[in-house]
C-alpha cells in the first residue's frame, strides 16, 4: 500500500505545488498584509485595520445586505431545486427534455441575460403589464428596495438548474421499490418526499445547501450588472465595498474585509457540518 502511494505522489505534486503557490501562500500573505499599515515601510499595526473596517458604516451596510440576500437566496434555491428535481424525477423518461433544459440558464452569458432582465422589469415591461392586468399598480422594480426582487429572481433563475442536476443524480440512485412499497401503504407524494427521499439524500442535500450559500455569497455579479459599482443602499453588498476599496488602491481594507467575511463563512460552514453530522447520526 505504501509503495502504491509513493507511485501516485509524483502525479499529485504538480497540482499540490500549484495550490500552494497560487492559493495557500497568497492566503497567508494576505493575512500579513491586513495587519500592516500599507505605508512604504509596511509597518505592523496588529488588529487596527480590523477595528477600523468593522466600524466603517459602508462595510456594515455591505455585510448586512450580503447576509440578508444570502438568507433569502440560499434557502429559496435549496427548496426550489429540491421540489423541481422531485417533479422531474417522477415524470421520467418523458421529462428528459426538461432535465436537460434546466441547465440552459446556467450556461447563458450573464450580459445577455441582463439585457433581457432589464427589459422584463422595466416600468413599461411585461412584468408591470401583467401586474396591471391583474388589477395592481406598476412598480419601479429598478429603483430602491424593489430592486432586490429582480436580483433574487435572476440569481435563482441562473443557479437553479445546476442544483437540480445534483439532486437528480442522487434521486435516481434511490431504489424504486421503496416508493412502490410506500404507495401500497398509502403514502402520498409529500409523505414519500420527506420520509424516503430526503433521508436518503442527506449528504447530497447538504452539498446543495453549501453550494447555495457559496453562490449566494457571490451574488455581487448580479448586483453589479443591475445596480452598478455604487448601487442603492438596499443592494450595496460587501463585494461592492471591497471592489470600491480596490479601485481606490486601499488594499489593507480589501484584505481586512475579505478575512472578516471569510472567518464568518468558515464559522457558518462549521456549524452546518456539525448539524449534518447530527442529522446523519439521528437517521442511522
């Protein structure tokens, strides 16, 4: 066994070297950079940068909006992809076309999607036209707090298909006999989903949940395309703050904000891993 591992090591070394050079070393280098003052001497200032950034009102606004948007987008993406994958799995093989087409939004260029989205949510666009037909009043979707709705819908539309494909791969591995026996016992679609399907795909569901939060934390792209570098306050995210600090060559603030956010993300994912282990032990 040891000899086999030694034979594999030369094939792993190029990848490991690349990870160390381009990921590990910059990560620790950035930690040191966030603890200096950015002057010519690059003097060590300890946690002073962290204190200043944490008290910055724009950082606080960006962090609050990022968390709020993530708590809206990630659970919505998780639940919608789960329900859609259940429906697509039940109509196989007739649903082959739909299972293939759900990935199309994920593959489409964001710039092309943006133009369509802006036209749809324009004051005189199809969305407002539908609202007036239903007896409501037009909404300025591209201004103020209402701008969150197009951003959230764009995020869900772009990322839904990828999560559905992951779910479908796990669903198709569940024995059909379990559903047949449950149907004979009188279990309906909802009972089967929560008593058979969800317990059988807990690791996959956890993976999708993690990916949902990772993609939600990266919602800056959608915000930037729709709201620009300086969007209105309800859409100003932490990535907007870091992007603007980078444009001002304030690298200390960029790295400091990034590591504050990274620490919060690691803590969140640690909690999620703990909950997953508890759930798996409860099912076993």
